[in-house]
């Protein structure tokens, strides 16, 4: 099976712009989660999507949003970029179905975003 | 929310040495994963280990959920083991809470 894929791998944007990142989960996985990794804050949970619905959300401002399509592919969008948004953005997929169950998560290679 | 602490933060080993990385969590958790982050940033799954012991080659892991800790053992370390090791506990749903990581450097 192909792993989790993310595009693009690298992005350079300027402050005030917006950006859209894409994640394709492992075939058959319906849950996609997004994480931000920075040197100062480490790895932090952004949100999770399941069956096109946001199921859980981390503690990030409303500038960070996402969506999931019927084929389980997910996108996240960051509007009005700030310097502090420079980070590695990772997505993970799992075969988890119910909200009370957990299955192992698998991560993609990440998108490295630089905001100038 | 739960807190996840890893120790040591840094570890330097000579090739062939063994090591133990520790992960403590503040509350009872039902699920825990260990990852190795490669130099390009990708998180590689090592173990999904909510409890008990698992082994995969030179690596093994033990989680004692009742005492709120997990251990990752690396035996006969190789330079390719270098990188950052993370443990992550499930807080709720699919939300993983990560520790700050252990940076491992294996010298030849």
C-alpha cells in the first residue's frame, strides 16, 4: 500500500498571504489528522477529519482551517500568514472509525512552510 | 490535558552500545506510539504499544500503563539509529500528545 502523501513538500510565502496544503491518506483510511511542528512548541495537534467532518480541534486560531473530501483526501488552509506559522506541517491517517476507538496513525513526509 | 515527558533530552552513544529512552505521562492513557523522526522530518512508526512489551529487531518497547510510563530499548546501536525519538499518547479520539523528544546521536 502506498503511504501517506503530502504536497507540496516545500513552500515559501510572505506575511499576509494564504496557503493550502494537501494530504492523501493511506488507501482505506478515513481519518486524517494534522500537526504542526516548530522548534519552540514541538509537535502540536491542529485538527482531525473523519468522513468529511471535523471531529476534533486543537488550540489554534481560526486562521487555520481544513476540510476533507469524499475520497478522504484532506486540505488545510492558513490565511493571513504570520512569521510564526513557519513550521513543518505533518498529516497522519488511520483506519479508526468510531470516536471511541483508536488505531495506529501513520504520518506523511510533511510540508515545510517558510513565511518571510 | 495530559502531559508527556521524555528523558533524556539528548543522548550520545558509541556504535554498538545499548540505550533506554523513557516516556512518562501524567494521566492514564489507553494508547501510545513511539516514532523515529528521520533527518527529512518524516515520522517513522516504531511501536504502537498501549501496554505490554513488543520487539522488532534491535528495538523493543515496554509500556506499563498503570505506572504511566513507557520505555524504548535500542540494542547494538548503529549510526543509522541517529535522529529524534518521540513518544505520543492519545488524549482523546485521534489526538496525539507528543513529548519533546530525545535526540540520539550514534558515533562510529
